[in-house]
């Protein structure tokens, strides 16, 4: 019985996270007409459609990189825990693998910062 409760709570947390991410992206994209009203604030001479697609690309690069990093950490982390249970002396090597998987999210964040710098 406890397993189904934990699974339900995990699915609820996943659904709420996805809903919050989609809601934040929708709010970001619907607030663009207010930004386009002042060309100086929205970038010198950048059109509204370019600004919209740039923000969508920045949001997508961060979101997809975070999802990929989460999937990678889930796979590498479970394998690392299994290996660590058998050989505790592998802790340093396994920590490097998990850190490399987490680096994927940082790459997505860097790409979105580069996209936003190009817009401004």
C-alpha cells in the first residue's frame, strides 16, 4: 500500500512541476505585447515576432536541457548507488559521472543566456 502512495505522490509532484513550467512559459509568451510597446526596452529594433521566438527558444533550451539532465542523473545515479553498495571505494569516480550528467543542465542554461544576450 505504501508503494502506491509514494508513486502517486511522485506523479503528483511531476504533474505540478510540468504545469508550473508550462504556465510560466505561457505567461512569458503572453506578456510580450507589453514589452514590444517600448522598442528601447525590448531590444533596439528587434521585432515582436523575433523577440517572441527568441524567448521561446531560451525557455525551450533551458527546459529541455533540465529534463535531459534529470533523466541522465536518474539513470546514472541509480547505477552509481548500485555500484557503491558493492564497492564503496568507487565513490569518487561515481561522483564524477553524476556531476557530468548534471552538467547538461548548465549547458542549456548557458545556451539560453547566449540567446537572450543576442536579443538585447
